[in-house]
C-alpha cells in the first residue's frame, strides 16, 4: 500500500485517479481549498491549501507521499482561424 498525494483531486481527472487508487487500496490524499472537501472522492483525505500559494506547495512537496500532479481544467482557448 502506497501513500499518494494528488494536487487536483477534486477535478475531472484527479477524482477518477483518486477513486482508482483508493480501489487499489492506496492511501490517497488530495489538495483542496476549505469548503471544497465534499468534492473529494470517498476515502480521499483532504489536505487543505491552495495550489497558487507558495507555502502550500512547499508543505505538500516536502511530504513523503508520492506526487501525482494533475493538470488544471482549462477552458477551450483555441482560436478560430
């Protein structure tokens, strides 16, 4: 059983990754802002913070868990030609 930290665990990809890892019996924690913890998959432990805050990044990067950054969801920024 491995400890895994997911930045983006409340998003589309991150939540599915967290669910799969939990099903495989890993200990999963996810970065959430206060008030968003209900968006975490069941069994995922909340780590409170903000990915844009330097102090949060330092604290989470110094943890002994495996790191699995999930890219943020972006709006369709493709320009029409």
